[in-house]
C-alpha cells in the first residue's frame, strides 16, 4: 500500500492516512510517499512496515549508526538536525494544544544541543552471551530479541571506551550473563561519566565478584567508582536491585556545573546531556523570582536545581523519594555551605501538602519522571496557594495532560523547549506558571 507522511508521531514515526485512518510508519519522514505493509489493524489506527521510500524527503540522511533501523532508540537519526528540531517543536505544539488548549505563541524556539553525537553521559545496557563472550546490547522494541551493540554513537566517547575495557576484564575472568534459574551472572552494566572520570555498577545475581576481578577493573584508567547491585527480581522496569555493594574506589562520582560540584551515587538521577543540563539549569534559575521566603523543589534528585537557585530564596526544601539521591543532595548542600537548603526523603504529594498547610510557599519547581505528575500531586498544587510553579517536563504528552488541570488555577507565562536528546523524539520543556488573580 502507499501513503504520504503528513506528520511525526510521539515515537518519531511517520504518520500517514489510508481511508481516513492514521497509519504509523517507523522510519518514514514528513512529506515522503512510502510503500508499506500493514502489520497491525486496530479500530482507530494501523501500523505499517516501511518497504520502500517512493518520494524521499530532502531532510533524509544516512544514519550515523548501522543499527538505527533495528534499535529504535534514535528514531530521528535519519533526518537532518534542523528537521529533527522542527519535528520536536511540532510534537510539543500538538500535545499542548490537544490536551491543554495552550496558546501556541507561548512556545519559544527550541534550544538546540551543541553536540548531536557523543553527548550521552550514561549507559544502562543489558548483557548476554554471544559466541561465548559477554557483551552488552539491547532488546529490540516489543521483542525478546537481544542485539549486541559494538558501538553507540550517541554515547560520549570515553563512556564507550570504558564500556569496552570493563567487558574485556569481565571476559578475562570468564563471567557470564545472568541465568534466571540459577540467579547468577551479569544482568546489566551501568556506567556514568563526567570529565574523564567514571562510575560503573555491575548488576548481578547472587554473585560474589572476586578480589582479583575487582583489582583488574579498578586498574582501568578513569574508573574511579565501582559498585555491584544484587538484582534477582524477574519482571521489573528498575535496572537496579535493592542491595548495593561498594566494590572499590570512591563511593561517589562528582560533576562540576558552573560554580557547583555535585556528588552522584549510582542510583541517583542526573540529566544525560551534561552541556544541555547546564543550559537547562541556568534557564530555570533565570525564571525564579528574585525574592522567595520559601521555595520547594519536588523530585529534586541530587539537588542540582535547588543549589542553582540557592540565592533566590531564604529557605529551600527539596523532596525526593530515592534515598541515595537525598543523601547526595544534603551532602552537596553542606559542601556549598548552603545551610538554608535541605532535602527530605518522602513522597512528593504527601510532603507538599504537609508543607503547604504549615507554611506559605512562594515558588514550586517540579521535575517529575516521564509519567508526569500524578493525581495526588496535581491536587496538592491546585489546593495550595503557591504563587509560581516551574514545571520541567521530559514528556510533551503528560505535560499537556497535566497543564489541562493546572491551568484551571495557573496562567502559563513561558514555555521553553530544549533538545536534550538529539536523534531521538524526546523533548525537555520548562514551563513558567503564575497563580491566576481572582
């Protein structure tokens, strides 16, 4: 069948129409006429497999990765960067109009990334045995098929070097991939790095890593922190297990951002694009009113945003549910002599309700996961008397749905998108809101 692609979907796929029914076609770009095979029919949509591009877009380029078509992680790598930015701007616009009826004129031009390749500071890759050797890779979309990844061009170059060196050591000691029956083996490899220093975590079964293997790993130039995570739960989205073991080197990894030096633990969240994170935090800081008696940050992670805006409030309270991140955040505040900044390990909605009942909050910053704000958090915000809300979103769809609720109480002042993840469909967005006058 033939169709012409008229827009981009939320997963970076092309969308055409056949008999007025939308058909989603991975690998197809805007304005292309393509030949497809229908692989799924539902009542309101279809999915197509791209067989041939009949009329090629001027934006189409050869992807920088040989696995791009299989992997699914970099759906927009087939398009010139300028076209990627246009597609992301359009995705954000569509979501905010569809769900929240936001004035599209408020959406500013997307802030581009300085690096389009080699920007990612962390990898989380499952392991498997291929030809008797332990390798890292990924499972192809919607399948159990493992694809070994020799090289990932969006990873920072030192990260890729570190991954290969760690695998060489693990193979030297004949370590194998995870066996669900025996609950032993290497399940996945997680590495994060900043400025040439790296932290690695081996996610394993009930294994004890030998001292010789640990020594060989710690001899790798640049590996400064080594951890093991025991993870035997079969079906879970969490790549870390509940038990963490420090194997060698420093307990933490440090990142420098402007005048901040922040410590990270393996399970603590930090933005994957370091250069863009710096620009993101600078922008957030510029949006915070200059005088606040009390500022609260929900989903505060290691405290980067709170510490960036530490001069804008008499007191700052961060709320985070990951204990390791809270420990990092309080240590970071102490190291910067920010006695007026503190972090609590708690559920965001519960703690926000408690604080707002006791005290007046001038500004709230929220940086939730892709799932966005849940009903309890939306209720807590709308029932409060918080003057200003800054919402940092990594998902236009959940942002739009959340704004449809928040705009009953708050007026959207600015919408600033960032390209944190070039070659993917993802968009980071900062929204500034102020309470409506009654």
